[in-house]
C-alpha cells in the first residue's frame, strides 16, 4: 500500500504519461557504443550465479526469495520487475517462456516439442460398416445428380437423362440398404426429392412427356414432400406443349391454389400463363380477365402487350387506347443512361463508371429497354389503323401519346413507320411528304428519313433525287452504312464503278457485317472485270449467308466467266438444293452440260426448266432442236407450237412446225400449216416455195396459183433489194464527197449502245455464245429453203422408249423470279424501310 497514491483534486491524473526512460529508446541503439560492443563480443554478460545453499539452510524458502536481489546489467538496463524511482512494476511472469526450473546440462531449446518426432498416422476408417457404406452411396448419388445437371447445362440432354436414371437406381439401392440395417427412420427425404425432380426435368427436356408426368405425379402425391404442389406448374407446362389446353389450365389453377399470397411474383407468372393458354384457345374474354388483373396488381410490358392483342382481337377501340396508355406508362425500373456518362474529374468515380458501363446488369437493362420499345412500336403499328377511321389519324394519336410518355424518342420512329404504311398502300406521294418533314429534325432521324427517300427515288429511277437525298443522309450521319450504299448505287448506275466501290468499302468499314455493301461490291468488281476480287467478295458473303441463292448463283456465274465449268455446275447444284423450282438456274445447268457435251443431262435440266416456266423462248428452242436432232420430229412440234403462241409475229416458228410435219411424213397436215402461214404472211417466199413443191408432188391444182404468187413476190423482193442497194451506194458516195470537201477536218460519229444496270438475263458472257450455238443448230435443221425430199421418212424404231416416261398432266406453277446478275441489294436503315 505504500506505493499506492490517492489522487487529490490538485493532482494531474495524466502527469508523467509521456515520460519514458531513455534506456528504452531503441532508436538510439545504433549510436550506443556499449550496446554495439556487447552485441559483437561477450562484454557486459552477467557472470553465472553460484549460491551455496548450505549457508541458508536455516532460512525458509520465502525469506530467501525476498532477500534475493537481481543483478543489474553492466550497461545500467534495469531488471524486469525492478523498482524504479520508488514505484514498483508488477511482475509479468514467474519464469521466462521456454525455460524450466529442471533444466539439465545438455538439454536443447525446444518450445514446440519438435524433437519428439512426427505424429502417429491416423487410424484407417473401416468401410465395411453399414454407416460408412450408406455415406459412400449417398455421395455417389449426389455426384450423379450434379453430373446430370452439368450435362444439361452444356446441351448433352441424353447424357443428362442417363445420369439421372442412374442416380435414381442408386437412390433406391440406398433406401433398401437403410431398411436392411434398421435405419429406415433416417431416410434422406431431401435426397429422394432431388433425385425424382431431376429425373422428371430430364424427361421433360428430352420431350419424353408421359415419363416426366409420371415422375412429377410421384412427387406431388407424396405427402412427405413439403411444397410439392408447386410442381403442378411444371406439369401444366408439359400439357401446354402437348396442346392439351384444358388440362393445362386445370393444373395452373391447382398450383395457384397451393401458393400463398406471400409469393406474389410466382402467382403473377402463373396467371400470365393462364392468360396465354386462353389466347391459344381463342377465349379472349377469359384471357382479358387474367391480363387485366395482372396489370392492376403488378403491370409489366409483356402482359400489357398481350392485353392490347386481346382487345384488338375482339375489336374494342376504346379499350385498345386505354391498354396502350397503360403499356407506355409501365415502369421499367432501370437507371437513366446519363448515369453512365462521366461528369467530373474524379478519377475513381470515372473508373467505376467505366467498369459498370458494359457489365451484365447494364446489358440486361439495355435488353429490357429494347424489348419494351419493340412491344410499343408493334402495338402502335397494330392498333393505329383500327382505333380511328383512317390509319393516319390513328398514327397521329399514337405519336401524341408516346411524346407524353417516357419513350419520347420513339415518336420519330412511329412517324417513319407511318411513311412505310403509305408505301404499302402504294401512296408514294404521301410517303415522300411524310419523310420530308424530318429534314429539319436531329441528325439521326434526318439521316434515317433521307436514306428512305433516297431508296424510294432510286426505285422510281429518279437517280438525281436519289443522289441528292443520299448526300443529305451522309451529311447528317457519315457513319450510316445505308446512306453510303444508296450513294454507291446512284454512282453505279452512272457507270462510275471505281467510285461506287469506294462507297461500298466505306460502308463495310463502318459496319463489317453489312451484307448489302459486300454484295454490291462484288457486282462492282465483276463489272470492272476484276473477277478474282469479285469471287473473294461473294465467298465471304457465302460464309455469312449460307443459304442465299443469289450469292451462290453469282459464284457459279463467276466460275463460268473464269472458264471453270465444273465449279460453276457445283455451285448451281447448291442453288437448286435451296430453290429447286428456279427455272433460270435449271436452264443455266442445262446450258453448261450442253457445253460439256452431256446432252442427256442438258435435256433433263432444260426440260425441268420448261416445266416450271414454259415461256422461256431459249429453252423451247433448245428442246425443239434436240428432238429434231434425235429424229423425233413429232415431239418437237409441241415446243414450236408453244413458241408460236409466245411470238405469233415470228414466222420461223410456224415454218418449223410445218417442217416437222413434213419430215414426219404427215404431208396433208404440213400442207394445211403452210396454207395457214401463207394467209398470215402472204409475202413469205419460203412458205410459197414449199407450197409449190408440195402441191406439185401431190398433184394439186393450186400449184399454178402458188407459182404465180411466188414469181410476183420474188420480183418484188428483187426490186426492194435493188432500191436498198442503190440507196446505200448513194449515201456512201455522199459521205465520200463530203470528206473530200471538208478541208481536212475529220468528224467521228459514235454509235452509243445504251447499257442497263439491271439486266434481264444473268448470263451476260455466255448469252452470245449460247445464241450462236442455237443459231448454228437451227441452221443445221431442215431449213425453209432446202430441197423437198420426195423419199419417205425413215421408219422409227418401234422399241423406242421416251426417256421422260408417260407425259402426265402436271400442275403449272407461276413463273418464278429468276436470280438476276445485277439485282441490287438496296439498303434500308434497320427496319425503317419495308420491314417484315
């Protein structure tokens, strides 16, 4: 108690708090000579203490401890527990850590007891006990369930089902093992529930619906499983997929009854499903009841859109308007885009904004906004013509409603859709006027409207206006690929192919996935005769559009131009696999096989082309020539008669019909045909010559009349030819005299042959060759001026079998539009122009 001091009012309780003994100043140890010497040598060590305990044998141990005083350090460092300045410091420990009073000579410092060696090994578990077997089997079942779920997540549905079945077998074995060991009361119900639920889900994923329903029934009927009634939703979904709608509604309602009101979101989803099923059943009033309840409790975009569809189905105008107003007022619950724009110089906040700007949450918000805009646009386009007397008034009402909502930017898109509706109604003037109203609006809308106007004028072949609006669209938004493509198209029709290629390349730089720009670039290279570059463009395009018949046809035509007919045939075969009824592709295949000398294959494809499009005069001419070459003139007659119907003013087809009758030995029919031709074309010399020969050979009296007419016609023909010849000589003489008197000046006259971008036939390079071949073939056939054969025609082999089989009456299809060489893929701005 002598060291205890009571504080008085005058005393400072915290006096001496910052005082310290300089001996404990560790920062000055480096400058302490004595300390540094003690560290390097044995200077300052305390000598060992040797005490003769016999001297103190009469003293008690307590007295000895009190009288024992610690030795001070040679450097003056106080001993632990020493009294300094009259104040006693409490002892921290009776003995030092790591030391013992029974320290013997030769013992080492081992506070952790490491000298005892490693710990003995753990005792091995005995896996033969029933408890261990049950635990191992439970782990295997859990692992199988996990493997089944993982297989489903990667799309291996069959493997997932096999794992689920195996888990079910092992779980039943586990239950039997528990019963045999007398632990039937400790069956793991959660594991059984998991196995059955996973098995039912895998059955449903593999579309094994009866098995899935049986598995769900096992769970639902077991009263030991809590909340199993919710699985009736899954059963209702299966009935919905099976189109068993009454049963689906029954199970949805049973599930709804077993879910409490605390699970509001779950109940809303079930009611939404009930409404969709009623829509499928055509019970729109019941569906409206469900959707209206959802919109009053928890409105969402999808339900609002479905409600509008139901009102549209029953034709309720006023309720359509109210539902549209509810739809555009549904809160999305997403942040404004301004949140992701850096607003200050705070580096940390800018880094956070940069990190969350493209994260999954922001992507989900963007997707939700895009979905909402899609539903609103679709609903407006649907109800606009129905809510008012005219669609223009309906669109104006929808635009006014959207402008007063959170979707203000959609108003301009609705205006553009209004112009598109005018286009569908063939009211081009109103469409143009509507689009022209956007010229003074912001750049994005102005660019979209100008792009559509350029496209419209291009279709009307007003290329100057198309070029003007393409420039306007480019000035408003230089990175608009649609505007660049329209500009390239206007330059293309002016045959400035190099400049057009630059615009198409710039469009591809702005949007590498722009297929229209790549297609038009390939056509441009083709016109520039840079066939390898054009081939590269269309091969890239084919990698993007795998089933595009136009792209494959262009590849076939390029290989034909590169003189590789086998590759051209392969690509055309791919075209036929996509569009098997394309008559132009079939005719091109026939032409290529004919060029390769394969007449049978050429005939097959030409005949298929004729069957789908019986008005192609080139195909008809080839088929007729083929039958005449093979000495089956009777079959050629029907094709030349078809050509006569297509070109009634061309006398050659009627002459070919008469020639076929004559060669087949039907002279009477040939005579009647020639007479009919003479009535239609009385000045045709060839027809009169054949009439004279036929009448002479058949001994008819009309031979003199026809001979007289023939002389007159030949004389008139000679006079006409002489006039033409003299006129040519006079004009040549006049030109020669003009050149002599022109004082050395030279005048060159260019004969311009107009060319068109959109060619009616895609086979530019081979059209002349094909025409030459067919003309040569027709010249080799019996001509109109050949000598009449008095001998009887050759007898046909009676065993001949028509390669086409019996001629059956086939249904005739309309002429399918063939793949053109230079059909432009005119670009649109997204869905602004003529969307699906």
